[in-house]
């Protein structure tokens, strides 16, 4: 009998999968985009970049940029009634289109 995996990326086989045309390196414009504090972003985990990857529970959630920490950003994301502060690299966030 095999034991159940309890790793950080468990149950992400379909969630963290890219479509064939999305595969390859991340574009420079995505990495170099400067986010301002108070800006709304969508946490979209990029499975090809392992550094600064948030937990899968935040995938698809909308958060607010709080600050910059090195190359990463501190993002406030609501989870239920709690507001969580996560540290995410720019490869894993995209600007939120308002309206």
C-alpha cells in the first residue's frame, strides 16, 4: 500500500498544467512589469517557475499589492474571513482588469 503524498504541490496535476501553446519560457514583459502598492492583481501560478510560487489555494484569487520585497511582491489575499499576506514573484501574478 502506497502512502498518500502530502507535498506542497499535491493535487495540482490539472490545476498547474499549461496548454501546449502556453509552454516555454516566461516573457520579459511579465517579469519586468512594475506593480504599484494598492494595485489589484490575480494570482495565477505559473508551473514552469518554481521560485516564489504561492500555494495552490491562492490560484485564481484576486489580491492587492502591499509592498515590494526584493524581486517579489507582498500581496494581501482574502481566504474566507481572514486576510492572508503572501509573498509572490511577478511570474505568478497578472494585473486585474477592472470592470
